[in-house]
C-alpha cells in the first residue's frame, strides 16, 4: 500500500503537466514516462494530495483551526494574530486547481473511454468537494472554466452563488451516474470501491451545500432536500459510512502527525478546553493531551492570539497538545462524518424544510460524535441530560452551532465555514490580533492570481468586495 501511494503521487505530479499549453506539452514529452494514465493510480494520488492539503499545515493547522479556536499557537504566533500575506493561502488554491481538479477531470475522461461510469461518478463527487472547499474559503472562484487549460488559460471567476448551484447539479448528476451493480473501480482509498457509499456521500454533500445557501436561498435549499428525499437514495447512515482517508505509518502518515514529529508549534485552544470543562464533556481527553508537567487541571489550553512572549511564558510543558488520537500517524482526515449529517438534518428540520424532529436528530448527532471516538452511549446519555447541552427550540443556531463546532474538532475548513454561517459559538478575537477585533471571514486570494489572471481577479474583487480577510462571503449573512 505504501508503495502504491508513493507511485501514485509521482503520477499525480506528472499529470500536472496538463497546465501547460499544447505546444509546451509536445515539446516536453518524457520518453521514459507512460503516456497512458491509469484511473486507479490517478484516483489514489488525487485523493491523497487533496486530503494532505485539506488536513495539512497551511489550510488547517496554521489558519482555519486558529480562526475557529480549536487550536492555538504556542510559538511563532503571527498566524494566531492574523498576520498573513498574499502568499499565505496558496496551498489550497494550487493543490485544488493544479492537482486535484485536473486529476479528477482526467479520471472522468478515462471513465468515459473505459465505459466505466463509476469512475466518472466518483471523480465528479470528489471534484465537487474540492470546489466546495475552494469557494467556502475564498468566495468567488474559477469554476465553469477551471481545469480546461487548453481552452481557458486565464479562467473567469464565477460568483459564489453560481458555484454552489452548479455543485448541487454536479452532485445530483454524479449520484445518478453511479451504479453499485456496474463496473468495479480500483484505487479508492476512501470507500474501497463501495459505490453505494459514494452515493450516500453525494447526497450528504448536497445537504451540506443546501444548508450553506439556506440564509440566502431558503426555497432552493428546501427544494434540494425535498429532491433527495423523493429520489429515495440514503445519506451517510452510520459511522462506518464516514468519508475519510485513514493514513498509514511514516512517510504516509497524517500531516498533523508529520508536523509534530519535527515541530512543536501548536496547542489546543483555551476556548475549546474551557467549553469542554464547562460541559463535563468526555471528549476532552480525546481532543487534548495532559500537560507534560503535572498541573491541577491536567488539561490547559492556550489563549488564541497570544503574543510570542505571552505564549512563551505559558510554557510548552504546562500546556496541552492536541490529543493522542489526532497525533497518531494513522489518524483519519475526515471529509464527512455521520455526526455532521445528523446535525444537518436537525437544522433542516428546525428550519421547517422537513417534518423530522430536530431535537431528536440533534441528540442522535451528539451520540454519533461520541461513538466516533469510542465513547460509551451511557456517557452520551448523561451528557445530554445537562441543561447546557439540551436542545434549545427557540435558538437552533446556538444549540446546533456550538455542538457542531465541538464535533468538527480538527476539521478546520468545515468548522470555519459553519462558524461563519451559524455565528455560534460566539468567539472573541484577542486584542493582540490585527483585524480591529474582527475574526477572519475568508482566505485572501494568492498573489499569483493578481499577476497571472489579473483582469479576472479584478472583476472578482469588484463583485465580491475587497480582497481582505474580513470581507464577508455571499453565504455569510449576519
């Protein structure tokens, strides 16, 4: 398996040559490389590259996990004070467009040539997820013209609303394309070729997007959820259905584990530790490690936005790293969990989009999160009995928003999107931060877009607003 992953990464890198022009492609043919891409190798490599970017330092540990106050920095605290440049947010953009989308487009082409619709459907689902990560983070992005370098060297940016609507159509098409009784696929390191589970993921991503647009386009959101119900295909229905990449040992380990092998920059946020203590939450020892030097509290978080000297005074040994579960080389990069699906269904019910019981689904979501970490159902029952945890019918955003924030621990990009949408929990920026008391609302575009795609970049900024961390995106309604 290790050897397969290494080889597929090489193949994925080779395929980035699609970004060159036709003439450059012809001039730079490698006589020692295969000219016939294999969809299974491509699929493995593209999933791995995307998961690494999604779960890695730039897009998770050094940005979104700090923005939502899951993690904090214990040294080199500039990012925790929101000190960034236009080169700080290039990894998601570059990986998403140059590797992920390019590779998934190629797999779709190969699916057609091989008469294997299941490759096409799986690749379209994964491509949709990548576009969703990009638009959630940046806002307006190249979508319709993206990945067609021979036709569009400088692709136009599409408004975020159009991207979300397009992805809903793409996922509906992908789900209809998949056939559990059809041809098998290989190279699937998420579901091992289980097409029924890919159909569940397609529907689950559809409800995620439907709720993303709910504050702007409530009727469209309700329509999408009704369509999924009418089609009769299920959502993710158990933790066994969780969409995740389970990593291997070094050098194919989880990016978080890889970072902590050589660096010691991060701790769990005081905001998260305080909330878990307040709620007597049994996930605390899963999310956080005990302090290396014994302390009365055992678990001590670091305040977000600390200055370098403040963080240094707290001490490495007297503050808590993330829990051993998250530092393990084999820790999964979670793309979509059963707990998230249940929280989404609870919100859909609370908004009146379905006739389901929101409070019951909310409780099921918390139980699913506990089971995700092998915490007993009895512990979940005791937890749910607390006044601070019980579902609030008059403010579903607070109940669902706070518990979803806890359940999404470690999933920085998704937690960042949901925190902006729900406005819960009510986080406070440190006075040491540089955004005048505001929290970030988006990633800023890579500086290369200004230099290489300047006209379209300017149009996007004119449509969306200044290219600043504080500019609210279309879906983010206060």
